[in-house]
C-alpha cells in the first residue's frame, strides 16, 4: 500500500513537471476558478511525494541512512552537469 501511494504521488509530480515544461512556472489552468500556478502545484505534489517517502522511512521499508548517503553521493555526481540552474 505504501509503495502504491508513492507511485501515485510520483505520477502526479511528473504531471506537474510536464505542465511547467510546456507552459512555464507562472502559468495556471484557466478552467479552474481558484488560481494556483504551476509552481504552486509542483510544490504541493512534491510535498505529497515527501510524505510518501516519510511513510516508507517511518515503517522501515527503506533505510534512512542509505537514503541520506545516496543524497550526498548524487549531489556530488550531478554538480558538474548542472549548467543552467544554481545547485546546492
């Protein structure tokens, strides 16, 4: 069940990213009365992904130290390839 939640939330985050790539961060869906930008929608979807990850961590489905180690490794590996955005 927790993996299904993560999978669903990742799909919704992908959709939000696709909208930004097509229309930009500041665009919004004109058919919805309550205006939220694509940036707002991405933040919401990524928060939902983070919640799903926290569920996995909290239930020992994945190891938090392994995840933290990989985050640090990825930051080092990807840095040389970030040409257009500031990286942390």
